[in-house]
């Protein structure tokens, strides 16, 4: 087990995330850093650097696509230096199509000489909750899923730490590896040995955490964090609790999540402690899934996909962190990090990522968006400077490079949008799509020049 995996599996004893500002976040990991993070690029088992792209051959309207269209896209991607396809292969998609569309993706990827990095769930298994799916989970895996609550008491995602969630998540991951482990599944050269890679979830985060059982865990976590000293907690929070048992995260007078998003929380440390507690539960729960999965598939590596870079300064990223408990600690149990970056890293974001990776040793894959503002606003002529910026940062601060888009875009703009979709958010004309492809090609070329083919 990697060193950074052991850190969180010992229990919820990670250093709490105790500040709102990026500058104050950096010492959290920098104080433990003793050497520069490894800049060696991740490579596939055949030696190719990991250069990836999101691709959705079966999203929304699979009956409107065909094998030859996908083959043409795959040929375009491979010609520009892409080696890996990032795909939603969630349990819901496997059962809804009886594996047919997932089978097709692996077959066509293998034909093209590309490999697939799969996301096996949506936000830690929420795809098991729709309609009659919980009944099907019961039939397949013999467990009864439990839903958590939001702060207002309404039903939320699964109780992430519950035995049923961990059992069902592990069971599907085992099925997936049994079925596709010898097909087009991504394998990376990991210390000289080819190892398969899967992501247990896309968009790591948890909307739940306010149900009674989780609240009881939070109180126990607080006792450990504050050494059983209630006066110390009250001083940190600006509260006057008379007992630990009186703490309830559904109390919006203290746990004012909505105000924290606006930077106006009256008790920011109380909310930050609850966010960090939830974040650590994500890591601990996925770590348990990974440990069980390795009993049958001991070589598998677990990748954590984050919808924003750590310490992201973008307002959407700040809101996501608060709502979904997406502190850096949520990814501690992973072997590999995968970021959907909002753009080139700021210096503060780069410094935080550098410090974090020094502590954990986790390789990081940096991906950048291809949707409308990227293709429409950049100059028609792709400059060497733009390729150097994106590819250079990925090589300096990470270990892999790639592109992402929203699911609705299906092909990550390798092809233009359909005429009937023009006018929708993110739709691209043939000229705009060609510009996007040119930029992707220039960036991948530069990345491969930097890290070496």
C-alpha cells in the first residue's frame, strides 16, 4: 500500500483543513515537504506518455452515433498523440445497456490502439439511487442502500461510509475489472510494472453528511480533534456549547454553510471542521473500497478525479469545495490524482499543488477544457506561447496531460456540433471545432516534446 494511502486508512486523524485563504492553506502540506515532487511523466505500459481526452461514445443519444464515426474520431485523436480515453463507465450505464455500449467502447478503443480510463460511479455512487435502481442493487449485490441527508433534512446521496455503499461499489468495480481487465483498460508503467487504473468516482465529492448517524461520527471526530477539550473548541468556533453532544451540523445558526459561500460566516471554523470531516470520510470510504478491490485485483491503481485543481481560486470551485466537501484530503486514499483545471494554474494554486505532492507522492494528471470559451475566444492562429503555457505547466507541476469537456459535448469537439444543436451552450461550428482540434494538437505535440516520446 502506498505511503499516502496508509495515512488516511488509520482513521479520521488527518490534519484538519483550517483556513479559507490559499496562502494559509499552503503550510498545511509544505511543513511536511522535504523534496521536490516527482516530475517523471506517467507512461503507458508500452512507454507512451499519458496524454488523455474525455470522450463519450454512448452519452445521451447513442443511437445517433455509429462505429465508423467513432473510428474516425479515434484516428484523429491517436494522430495528435492521445493515448488514453477518459470515459463514464458507471454502473448505471452498464446495467441500462446490458454492458453493450461499454463493450463497444473497449472494442473500438482496442482497434485504435487507445486505452480507457473509466469512471465507475457518479459522485461516489449516486447513480445507484434513481428509480428502481436500489432494488436492482439489492438483487445484484444483496445490500440495502441508505441515503444521507442535506442540511435541511431532505434526502441526499448515499451514506458514503455505510457498509452497503462500500460493498456495492466494490462489487461493481470487481465486475468491471473481471470483464475489461484484459481489454482496452488503461495500464500504466508503475515502478517498472504494468498496472491497471480505474477511478471509483467522477467529480469526487459528497453532498450528504447531515444524517443522524453521520452526525454522531462527527461528534466523535471533534472529540479527537480537540482532545476532548470543549473550551478549546468553543474558542476556535466562537461558540458556547456546554457539551459535545449538543453539536448538530443541521443547526444553521452555527453551521452557516450558505454564509460561508459568501465569505460572511459567523462561525467559519465550525463549518470548515465539518467540511474537513466529510472530506476525510470520502477518502476513508473509497480507501476501504480500494482495499477490498485489491483482494481480488491486487495490482489495480485507484485514480481520484477532481473537478477543480486544489486551492482553486475560481468562484465555482470555491462553492463546490464547500457544498461537496472537496478538500484535498478527500483524495488521500488515491494512488493518482486527476484534475479538471479551470485554466492555467495561478502561482498560489501551483505552490499548493507542489507542496501537496511533496507530502503525498501522488502523481497528478492535468487536463484543460475544450468547450466554447476556449475555442471561440482564442486567436484563430495557434501560437507557440499558448501551447507552451498549458503543456509546460502540465509537465512542471504534474505527470500527465489532457483535455475535458462536459458530457453533452460527446466528442470533446473532435467533430463539430450537429446542425440541430447549434445555439446550445458549448456548440461549435466546423470552423470553431477545427480551431479547437488545432489547439489540442499543438498542445499535445508540445507536451510530448517536453517530456520525451
